[in-house]
C-alpha cells in the first residue's frame, strides 16, 4: 500500500492539471492501489480496454480480474469520510471511469471524501467463492480500508459504500449480509465489513421477475451450485434487509429500461418494513447508467444530494 503522503501529493498535482491530462492520468498505474489478497493469481490476465475516442472522456472497462484491487483517489484535505465504490458492468465487466474516475471532481476534489474504487472479480465457477466472489472482494475491501484508515486520514466509523447497477447489487449485498463469505486471512479480517451507510444508484436488487436484470441474474445463477429456487432469494438483497442494515440512499430513473426502477422501490419497501432510515430519489428521466456525465436537468444535481446525505450520516455519528 502506498502511503498517505504520496496520495496527497498526487492529488495536489492532479488538481493543477487540465481536465484532459487529469483524465489521462486516471490509469490504474497512475494512482495508489491496494491489492486485496496476498496472491498474484492470474494478475496479468486482466484486460483494460478504452471504449472512448475522446481523451477528455475516458470510458475504460476491466475484464477477467483474478487479483482484485482498489484504486485510491484521495483529496488534498480529507474530511475523514471514505466511500468504497463498486461500479457496474452487468457482471460481465467493471467500468472504471463513468462510475469511477468521473466521481472524483464532486466527491474527492470538492467534498473531500476519499474514494476506494474496487476492481472486483465477477461471479464465476472458477473462483472459490463462485457467485459470492464480488461480495467476498467487497467485504475484504471494507476491512482493509478500516485497517489502514489512519494512513488516509479516515475515521473507520465513517466508511460507506456506493454501488452502481450490478455494482449496486454488490453494495446492497455488502449492506445486508451479516456473515463473511470467505475465511479470514490476516489481522485486517478482524475489522467489520459492514458499511456505515450505503448509496445504491440504479441498482440491481431483485433476482425475481419481472424486475430482475436478465444479464446479472443469469451470470449469478450460473456461477454457483445453489438450486435456482433458493438462489433467487439468496441473491435478492431486499429480502435480507433488517434492523442491522445501515442507512440507505437510493437513486433511480423511472424510465430505466435496463434495470427497472422496481429494484430501487423493492429495496425502499424492505427498508420501510425494517425501519431502516432511507432516502429515495426517483427521477422521471435519465435512463440507465447516467453516472455523473449523463445526468441532465434536475438529475444532474444528484451528486450534491448524495454528498449532503453523506454529511448528515457522518454528523449523526459525531
């Protein structure tokens, strides 16, 4: 792990650069990274592909992650709050910019939140955890963030998770699964993996028709050995919300034709039943995958809504 001093210096340099250069330096080899597991299993096989022709608007994806890791985006003056970010990609890939580096200006530079963006493994029978591999990576990531909180000026009691689309499913499972899905490996695994709060943005939630996202559902169900009737419930986080679930921030567009808004509504209904403090924001237009770049009109203000909500959660802690 790189130290906080280097992270802060890098943040200062990035703030001084033009936007195009800032984007170009957003490669994984230009920011501090934290490897989750003490293994180099197939690390060279991961593939990062740039899908954008505009250097000012990178749109990279990463595929075939076997050695999961965190990319760290630290502010010049950290405010003590951190977010584990789990981007989307339909459980077929993980996007790195639209729901990763694009968050930096609002959440890191302006708000002072430290982002840990997770390059997680996808559900796959070749992983020891099978369909639970993404959740195992998220649990381990949360524990490592807390174990090394002092290196980044973070309060270990102010660490949340923010997930998008299939990454929203990862985040929702992290917030609703009480037990670890992997065996402890070192001292970091004595830390809690429960997030202090969770933001779920156009999240995949239910595995049940008619609101299930077909691609995510298929990849989850084929990655494990659990009978389908049991797996549908097991991998639907709305069915596991209880009094231990942290406060939730839910954001969705009503016209999302990829992941139906019913997913966020199901999570909200479950939170109401369990008495979990929840903020629900449904906008009429926005489609799917808007992130920060594709949001227009009133929806474009969602990052500030999220930051204000995060500040409320951390004030309650203080």
